[in-house]
């Protein structure tokens, strides 16, 4: 996942945190912390990317636009 896409996705999720369960919110907070720490050097595992895609799908189902699209 490209850095810009990850940033936009996390920002949209942060703005609509009410859509997600506590476990997913914790995951998103961890990803935000990693993004802040690593910036462009962030590495996303296949498992993390799959979870991010499910977050993206939930945002889209809820009518949330992700800014980089």
C-alpha cells in the first residue's frame, strides 16, 4: 500500500472511528503511531494490509470518501 493511500485511509478512519469495534480502533491507533514514527519507511505486513482493506471497505459502505481518490 502506498504511503499516501495509507495516510488518507487512516485519516478517514480516524474521522469516523464510531464505525469500528474497539479491536479495530486499537489497530488503527497502532498504525497511526507507526506512521508517525516511521513516516515513508513504514512497512505494512500482508495481514495488516488485509485489515486495512476491510477498514477501507467499511468506510466506503458507510459513504465516507477517502481523500486521495
